[in-house]
């Protein structure tokens, strides 16, 4: 029973979350306006999305009048500058710049009507300039984008870099005269004003000068306030809870105590709110969110020290404090008099600035995680409210201090309830050490042996994590590895700790193929994804690569290994298309230091995809059948697909064609014109339904497997999609429950035939029937 004092604290915390969310929204709005970027604010995004269709229509009318010569002499010279710019693009640019300038507090002159005209005309010119480069030198432009368009540099600097390099290649752009830019901006801003009724010119006397500004009308000021008020209702921050979350029911909201915090958080995300979910899924959701966690104080101490040092961690790197910046190069002594030296220094300094800006951006997640850690570091136990996605997978509502966080974020978590160490638990802690170090594809005993053979290294790292940083940051999951080492050191090496609370994780082996193998009763596939027992983990990726090698170009066969096949095999059962498979293959070969010609990548991709049909006959046949039957069902009149999983969760798959026009701009991103308020038409997107059905069926079944397994498991448990986490003392029991549940799921029911009836399939599913699902009981590597 939770005491009233804790309930009161939780209510106070949620009120603080609401206040903090409102404060952050206000801060972000003011910051955007101060940076002359009001188009990115909540009111800017919503208003521009509504406005663009009307502005486009206004510009189209203006186009017609120009070409029909009904606009007079003043518009004669404008015609040639509008040839390459579609009304949608011109409207998007004009709307963005008007909002940025009118609401800017960066410079009072931003709102001057003439300056707005010039800004809009200049932006249109820059779009035309990039299109000119695209026509004249498409290959060079692609290379320049790849090499010079860093994430940290702004739009103007991107244009400067490209223009400089194009000029060196004798691809010259003639800048439009300022009077032309102002005239062009004039007619586009007029279109925005006429279409919206949201802005009006305002003449002001400033000393001896009369200046004309563009200002929002009283009508739009009211509209802006209403948009911000609405946004405030959904702005509450999401933090872990001090008490167990409210239970979800089909009739009531769960999670946080205050409804104001739960606005926008339904039990099923993107699902049909009228669907009644089964008893088991709801009980599972309530059980998962009632598991208490606490902060790993050891990792928190290490993180604080690294943060103070400004030290990055990992190969990527994976931990970047806000102070982690590179030093500028030393200035040449003759920088004031030597133009070449000055130019070389400016170029080198610009590269450092770009890298530092990227580091600051990457450090954002770390800073927010550190703040959350500090907020809950002294809390004995906290809880994360959860909800489902529309397929039944479970996700935490808070963004930080959850098991679905980054390597660093996950390493901060321990189960609040400890358990007494056992000999078997020692092996599972050793397993966690080896797995997080990078041996996740090795047999379980190999991972355990690695930890047992490296006691001296583990103890050295734990006793001096900062001094031994180079020895643990090379791990695949550095912070998770450090947390595992610390627990293993105290529980198994020095034995000065008798209890364990570290989350130990096991993953399904190619879960998509495991599910498809069970549906098709395909023994050959089941044996390659560890559904059937074996002495060591089967390797489906290697099997596909070895089979495909003979159909690859001879000189490339030695390079076609599991690393090249892995992403293709992983994603093909989720309906990945040839284009993405092709890119995965190329990326894997480039990662080996190779430069494969495109035709070679194409041959290898075809060979790997063809081998999938031979190596995994059941899954590939099932996927083909699903596409065919879904297509038939939708053409017969269905507007959505609905099915209930073995755990009782009801999936609603509704995919309509969006009424969105997209125009790819060279500099300003994508402009969208939404002509229906919901963003969707009433036309079923059959192609998307067909490609989404296999992945969604697989995800709904792996979710169902975990629903039923966790309900049978009587110990703290956490989930990361198809990965399960529990204490080392409980992992053997959890592994057994998972195997038994899979067996019951596929041995006692022919679910694929049930699913066929639920969607109204016209033909029987292709069930091979060679698999005996009961065999999974003896599979060591089913989850490992």
C-alpha cells in the first residue's frame, strides 16, 4: 500500500512536470523568435501547414495573369525568374520567410516590408541557383553535398561552400539584381497576405523617417494564442514516477495520476481507441509498469567524473559531455599580412567549428540523461509508465531512465528489488559481461569463459574506471559492459556482495524468422534460428552468405560473409525492398575497406535475396502468401485489417493514402501541402498494407509471446522490443518460460490459419509441416 505522503509527492512532481513543460515550450518559442526562426515554432508549423494550399492557389492565379499579360508592364521582367519555381515551392518559401521575419525579435529591421521582400526574393533565387547547379553539374553537386554539407552548418554556409566549388569548376551562377529580388518578393508576400488575412502593412514614424513594417493582424494574434494554449495542454514533461503508475483499464486511463500529464497518451498508440483489448495484454502492461527501478550509483559516479573531464567514450563515440570540444588551430603569426595563411587558418578553424557544433548536438541526449539521473539519484525506487503500440509491443512513456534508452541510459538502471546470489546467477552475470563486451554471437559458454578468464582485467577496470578507460570503452556497449563488470566483480570475484540487481538481457535470435518458422512449421528455418536444440548457436546470416557466394562474381566471393548478409537477412522478413537491401550490401562492403562497382553490388544483392528463398522456404512462402491475400482482401472492399493475437491483443492496421504533396527543395527541406485536416484521404493504401502486413503480424506475435511469458514469470522483468531483461538469479527460469510459451503458441494452435480467417483470406496458407514446435523446450540458444 502506497502511503499518502508519497502520493502527495507524486502529485507535486506531476504538477512540476506540467509547469516545466509549459516553461520549455515558452522558452523554445522565444528562442526560435530570437533566432528569426518562428516558422519552427508550434504556431508557425501549424499555421504554415494550413496556409500553404491557399498561398499556392493564389500564386497559381498570379502565374496565369502574368502569362496572359494581365499584370501590366511591372511584371514583364519577373516572368523569366519564375519559370523554374513551382507555385508550391514559392509558396512554401514565402510562408516560411514571412513568419521568420514578422515574429523575429533578433533585429527590429527584420520586420521591415522591404527587407521581407528582399529575403523572400533571395531565398527563391537561392533555390533556383541550386537547381541550376543540379542541371549543369549533378555529379559534382552530389560530391559537394556529401563532403561539405555537415549537419552542423547552416543553409547559407552550405550555399557558400557549393557556390565556391562550382565557381572553381567554371559553373557560374549570375546573381539576380536586388530590384528583381525585391519585386519577386513583393508579389509572393502579397500572395501570402491576400491568402491568409493574417498580416497587414503598418506605417510607423521614426524620427524624420517613415518606415513600413509587416505585422500580424489582431485575428492572427488571437489564433496564435489559441494554438499555443492548445500546445500547452500537451506539453507536460514525462518523468519516471515515485509510486506505481495507475493501472490501465479498457474504460480508464492508466499511467500518471493527473489527467493533464496523460493528455495525448492512450493505452494503444496510433491504435483504434474504441477497440477493447483482452484481459491478458492489459494485465501484462500493468505488470511491466509496476516494476520498480533505481539508479546505479557506481555508473552515476563514473559519468559525473567523465562529464567534468569533458571526455568522450566509445568507438562512435557514445558518451559526449557538453564540454567535449576540439581546440581551434593556432593562428599563424602573420595572419594579418599573409592572405594565404589567413585563408588556410579560416578554413581549418571552420572545420573545427563544424565538428564542435556536431559534438554539442550529439551531447544533447547525454546532458538530458545526466539531468534525469541527478533528479532521481536519491530516489530509492521509481517506476516508468508504459503503453502499447498498435501491434502490442510495449514502450515506456518517459524518454529517459528507461530500458529502451541508449547504452549510457540503460547502464544507469538497476532493479530496485535485489535477489540473493546463486551459483547459476554467477554464470548469468559472466554471460552479461561477455555479451556486452561484444561476444553476443558467440556460444553462451564462450561468453561465460571470457569473463572467467579475465578476472584481473575486470577488477582493474572496476577499481579504476577512469584510468582504465581505454580498456573498457572498446566494448560494443561500453557503459553496459562497465555496469556488468562492477556487478560481477563484487558478486563473483571479491564476493563482498551477496545480492544482485543488475538487469541481464537475452535477445531472440532473428525473431522475425523464428516467428515465420513457427507459422510455417518449417524445420529447416527453425534449425537456423535456434528454435531447435544445438550445441552452439546457429548462424542464419552465415548460411545465406555461404549459399549465395557461388552466384556472386568470382573475385568478390571471399568478401561475401555474414557481415555482408546480416542486415539484408534481418530486414527481408520485414518486407525490406531491393533498394534498401542493395544499400545494406554496399555499406557492408565499404566498411571492409572495399569499393565495389554498382553492378557488383547488384549481383551480390540478387544472389543473397535468391538464397533466402532456398535457405528459408517456409518464411518466404508465407510472406508472399500474406501479400497476395492482403491485396485480395482490400480489393474486395476492406478498409482496414483487424486481427487478435494469441494473448488477446487486437491489432488494427489502417493505412490510407495521405493527401500530401511533397516537393524536395535543395536548401529548405520538404514542403507539404495537406488538403485534408487529418492528413489522410479516404483511399486505402493497398501497396503499403501489403508491405506492412508481414512485419506487423510478426511484431504482434513476438509481442504476444512476451505478454504471455511475462504473465507466467514471477519476478521483476523489463523489455526492449523482443529482448527481455531480468536479474541473474531469475534468467534460467525466464528462459524456460519463453521456450514453453513459444511451444504452446505454435504447437497447440495453427495460428496462421486462424489469421487467414480473420482477414478473410481466399486460399489456405503455405504450411510446410516439418517442424515439431515441442523441440524448442531443449533449445539453449532460443533467446541468448
